[in-house]
């Protein structure tokens, strides 16, 4: 029997997704709905096999190996596994500089 995880969305990830869908809906509400459904469907894979996705390479290069990513092109869904819970932390556009975005978010919480 496969282990089942709980998937919890952080408020930051929910806000990221909301902004993406709101932006896309301005030009095509139907497309925005399709993308929302696709992202939610793909994230549902995390309930059963979150380990199968890669460690975020920018963080891996820094020796940080706790964060993984699920790609729903062009978006990257960053998450962390802790015990039997998967925490979805961010939904980022891969066309942007991910390192800058993460650095800004991390330093915001430190200061």
C-alpha cells in the first residue's frame, strides 16, 4: 500500500497562484480556468509520490536539498516534504529569475 501524504498550501503559494490566474483571466478566462485545473491536478500527484520530483536545482547548488519542484510549464511549484505532509510553498513563473525571487522572499522573513 502506498503512503498517502497530506498536501498543505502555504498562503504565499495560494497568493502566487491567485495572481497568476487573475492575470491570465484578463485576456482569457477559459484559458485561466484550464491552467488552474491543470496545476491543481498535477499538484494532486503530491498526495502519493512527492519524492519523485527533482530537488530545485538553484537550491541544490547551494547545498539546500529540502525543497523540490513540480513543473507545470512554465510554472514551477516549489514544495517541501516534512513527515507525512507536503507543504506547497510557491508557484513561480520559470521565465523569471527564480533565485532573485527566492532570495527576496527569504530575506523578507529574516529582516
